[in-house]
C-alpha cells in the first residue's frame, strides 16, 4: 500500500512565520507515521485575487493552477493558519478559492472534494490563533474537505519557539506531531 500523500503548508507569507515553523513539526510527525509529505510555501506561488472574470477571459493563472494541482494530487492537507483580526489570512482564503474552482473541463470542487485536513495555529496572544481556525474549518467544509476534530493552537508564539524553529515544550511538540500522525493514520485506514 502506498504511503498517504499529504500537502503541508501555512497560510502566511512571512519568511519567519511561526505558523510555517509549526506546520514543519506536524509534517515531521506525519512522515514518522509513514506519510509521504510535500512541504509547500504559498510565497512560492503568488496568485492574483480570485476573479471570475479573469478566469473566464484567461483561464487559471499558472500559479493558481499549480496550487490546485498540488491539492488534487494529495489526499490530506496539514494547514497552519495564522489569525488575522479573528479570521484566517486573505492569502490562504484566496488560494483555497482558486483550488475549489472548476475550469470548464471539470466541475467545481473536483480538486478539493474528498480530501482530509488537520488544522493548527499559533499566535503571539493567549488564544493561539484558535479564532481563525473556526473560520478555516467553515471554509474547508464548504470546499468538501473533511477536517479532523483534533486541532492544536499554540499560545504565546514569541516565547514558545526556539531560534531553530522547534517548540520549547516537549509536550506541545508531541501534540503537534501527533496531529500530523493522526492524519496519516486516518488516510491509511481509508485507503
């Protein structure tokens, strides 16, 4: 049986993003559980804001098409989402909007339907970005993606990470790695 394919990324463009560090830890947990993990940075595929007129006139922008193909080629998603003003980031929402669209040859949600996701967040405040995860879960449901009930929200991000990107707490590290592993285990059962 092939290893479950998982796409791991953060909804942040910042180079030193705490959420990019967080998703790397979850990806390590997924790999150790037998997953075939592709780590991806949204910064590498800049996409225009979703515009149905643009799509009708020019088709999918090349980077939006690449992102959609990445999502379609993976059974699971590990997403670390920063919280901006009590919600998910615009760049993450925009990427997911592009991934959900049909192109005339295929129906809407073809790339997203039937996928599974595990979500996590970290923020400098006391809530750890959990309010943004509520919105992300709603969007993923709309995209026909099943989200695991477990999630991780790491508080006080500035104090929670070491300079090398690892979490200072072994307990929280284990929890984040377990989230990645749980996605792999679920996908293996469904295969």
